[in-house]
């Protein structure tokens, strides 16, 4: 079961990232307005923010997760194919929105995988699955430039759809053990949302995702193009970024117990600010790539730690709902990152926008992490 869900996770992320390194440039080739490019890119975060909490509630209600994993993989393939055939901004917006809905699949996938481990190993389990998914993303993004050279932009989209189909076949082999259904109640959902151990990691993840999607998957590729980057360069940049993200995942798995989750979150926000701030001032493509590596390492540290913390003390029957909340909240950052940074980039330029993003994310991240580390006055007794 661990192997099947791990393989499905790898294929899932390949289907969503095979075209990612040059997606901003692909969009700009059809829509020259940076604000519209930002709107297109933001659909991925917007629609997963909309779908993830209801999906988590429904999965807990039914006691099933595999049907939602399969549906999400199917949507990932459909979205990729739609963007491949899009002739204008409308088609790109629709296709990117469908892939945003597909990203909701990560909610039941994380919980299904984590359920195979003891509750006290939630952070380690989420780190392991994240590492497998990141490996899939590294593999996908490392070949994007070569695929573009071989068959144009559309080839990567079509192969992404094929990876989604293969992921469906793998998931069908996994025999899911149905958990006891938990009927949703407004009071129970409000209580879960109000829990600091669930909400604060989610808000911190939203800040980190905002910064990451404003930079790595937003406007750094366009800035890199201005400094002479080719499609292959874009592919290498994202692959290296994700490679450092994977290194961060593995580092967390090795040191989270002795170092502590809260200290790792502090470190991640400092690295994120250094990476984005340095990229904003980078005079050359080489320096831009080096600073982007810091962003990947920062995200690799914060992402699995915050995800694991959000469900660590939540009972089994409510974990998919809690994970849905966590991912819905951080998806707001994925949506607002490209959307707001696109408008700011149009108004003041890409470099000033990145500098502002680095400063604001650092200040908010450090302040909220300090609050996260403070002991709560009360704790729900369902650990």
C-alpha cells in the first residue's frame, strides 16, 4: 500500500508539473499583459482553495479516499489537455482552473498515506510522501525544456495527461480500508477550524506559498528570460529548485526530532526571504539561479513540517477535514501570489515586487512562528 500510494503520488505530481517550468512563458506568448498572465497562473491556487475543505469533509463523511484521488488525477489530465489546445486567455484560464481542482486530490492522498503510519509519526509520514512527490516533480521539470524542443509546448501537456491516466491505473490497485464515516456538523467543523494547532500551521503555509508562487512559479521565469534564459534553462532552474526542495524534505526527516519543528519553520522563512530578495537584485542569470535554490530549500523545510503539524493531534475520523482546511488555506497563498504579484509587477516592475514580497513574508512568517511556538491555554482532547 505504501508503494502504491507513493507511486500514485509521483505520477500525480508529474501530471501537474511536466509543463510547469515554461508555463508562465507559454502564457505570455499568448497574452502579453502581465496582469492577465497572473490571473491565469492564479487559477491553480484559487480552485484548490475552493475545493479542498469541502473535499476533506466529504471524504470523512463517506469514509473513502480513493474515489477522490482517482477523480483528481482525471481532472489533472483534462486540464493539461485543455491548456495544450487553448488558443487564448479564456482557454488557458479554464485549463488552469481544472488543474486547480485536480490539486484537491493531495488532501485525501496525504491522509490515505499517513493512515498507514502511527499518529505520532504524522510529520515523518507527510515528509516521506512529500519527498516522493518532489522526486516526481524534479523528474518532470528536468525534461520540460527538452520536450519543448522536440515537440513544442504542447508535447509536455499531452504527456502530463498520460501520466495522470497511469496514476489512475495504479490507484485502482490499492485496496483501501474504509474508515468509520464521520457525519459533518457545522459545530464540529467550526471547532476544528478554531483549533490553533490546526489553523496556525495552515496560515504559515499560506504565507510561504504566496512567496513561492509569486517568485518560482510566477515571475522569476519571466525575469530569467530577460536575462537570457532559454526553455532548457527554465527547465533546469525549476528542477534545481525542486532538487533543493527534496533535499529540504530529506533534511527534515533526519533532524526534525532533535531540532524541533518550530525552529525549522523559523529557518525556512529566513531562507525564503534571502532567496527572493537576492533574486530581486540579481544582476545575472547565474546569481538568479543560485538564489532560487534557497527558495527551494526553504519550501522543502517548511512544507512537510507545517503539513504534519496541522494534523498531528487530530483524531483519525477528522484528519481529512483538517488536511482539507490546511491545504485550502495555503492554496489561498498559491492563488494570491501570482494574482497580486502580477498586478504589482505591472505597476512597479518585477524586481521591486520581488523585494517587497521578501520583506513582507519574512516579517509575517517570523511573527506567526513565534506565536505557533507559544503553548496554548487549552487543547482539544482528541489527540
